C-alpha cells in the first residue's frame, strides 16, 4: 500500500538474506563505494535490484520516491536524503530529479497520484542502483553490490591456462583412471558371465564381484577428491557461481547438479526430467554404491522451500524409489519447519549458500 501524501510505501518485503563471511567481496564492495568510474561501469545492471528484493514502482512504471527508496533499502528517510545531498550531481546524471510547478502537476495527472505536495523527488531504476553502490549502512544495498559483482565476474571472459607439458593429468592419475575403466568395463562383466554359468561356486563369485565393484567405486571417489584438491583456485572462488545458476533454465540447472554428482564420484547418473519423473529429477549411485535421488528447485532467492514440499519429496524418495541418500537442492533458502523435517528424515537440504560452496568445488559431506 502506498501513501502518496506522505510519499511512503508499505510493500511486502521479498529480500534474500545477505551472504555471510564473504571476505573477498568486502574488498570489491569498498572499491565500488569509493570509485565513481567503477560504479559507472555497472549502472546498466538494473535487473539486479529485483533479484535481491522486489522494487515497488510508481504507477508510471519507471520511478520511485525517496520514501520508496528508503523502504527498499530498509533505512530511514534521512539516510537517503543525506546521501542525495552528498552525491546529487552523480545521482542526477543517472535519473534523479525533483518535480515542481507545472511538471509536477502533469506528472500527477498522468500517474493518477493524489497528493498535495509542492515538490516530488523521483529516482529512476538506474538512480536506485546508484544509491545501492553508495549506501553503506544497509544489508540490502550490500547484497545488491555482492550480486552485482558476481554477475559482472560471471560475464567476463576467463583466461585459459595452457600447460607446458600439453597434458595436465599426472601419470598416477591416468593409471587410476585406466584401472577404473578396466574394472568397470572388463572385470565386472567377466564376473557377470561366470556367475550366470557357475554352479556350486556362484556365491563365492558374487562376493568377489562385490569386492571388485567396491574397489572401482573407491577409485572413482579418490579421483574426484584429487580433482577438487588440485583444481586451480583464484582470489574469488565463489564469484559468479550463483549468478550463473540463476540464469539457467530448469533443465540446465538439473544438468549442472548431475555434473556435480559425477565430479564427486557418483555413477549411473540419470537426469529424469519431464512430467513423469514421479517427484525425482536425478537418480544415481554414490561412490559407496548407495541409491541416490535428487530433487532440484531453481527458485528466486527471496522464495523459501516449505515443509509440504519436503514431505512430498520424502514420499517420492523413500517410498517410490527406496533411496538411501536423498538430496533436495535449491537456489533459495528453506523454512525452519522444512529444515526440521529434513533433519528428522535424513534428507540433505542443500540451500543456496551450501549449493554455492558445492558448485565452487567444496565436497558435499553426504557424498564422501
């Protein structure tokens, strides 16, 4: 609800929680706060505003008032007025202006605003983004800056490293992969044939096959851990990760999660998809041979996974698929009730923060 006379806005808050302990981002935030040239370079990214929190606009669909800007950033009206006073020229260059007299009357008529105010300060979306890069004491402004930096980082071309030796895989690594291939493609099929024709020794052969399969799974798991440990790391390992996932469609997101599972040693990874997936998006076997099912939800950061969604997934995972490991992966947070259900039933809730770390190379404990 908007009170035009008081030029204030009471809108539903759809803010995502700011990330914690992002030391590398703090340095870059400071650079944005201090450098006008850096701010000018990212002012076109106004879409970031709505990804962090819903920005209510005036009826013209283009502007907001000072009170609406304060409401968006969860700060007092004086904080915005003070910022405008200190940075008026920069803000005016990006769409901030004050209407009086005939222009104000025309704007009221076109927008249907019922107000007796003699002047009205208006911010364009670009000017609101400008405020986010100048406002220090606001968690919402901080998250806009973090998201903005992530989007910018993801959009930059990344340098390609060329190995001096042409083949980055070590000899030991290639040997491990070759042994794994032989076990899976030759030895296990040989055991399958022997078991079908064996008589009194069938039980012993089945036990031997299980041992070989266990060695194969452990080698895959070992290889996945080596890849994580030896992967190059830069100064901003998490930058751009969530921005990239937020830009994916549902199928791309499921394929991304499938790639993470394979990276961590899972086998028989199948992306189900479609209307006949019976509530499960991905099935696989963990490196230890446990049956694994995954539900993937690519939601906006301000939406939360609720307990009914967890309960529905629980039924599909435990009853329909008889799973031993169940992951509910989401690009958003979970409600407290949903987290309680996950803990009580053995479901691993992979929320936005955990998903970011997993995608950036960290191991998911339940898959180790």
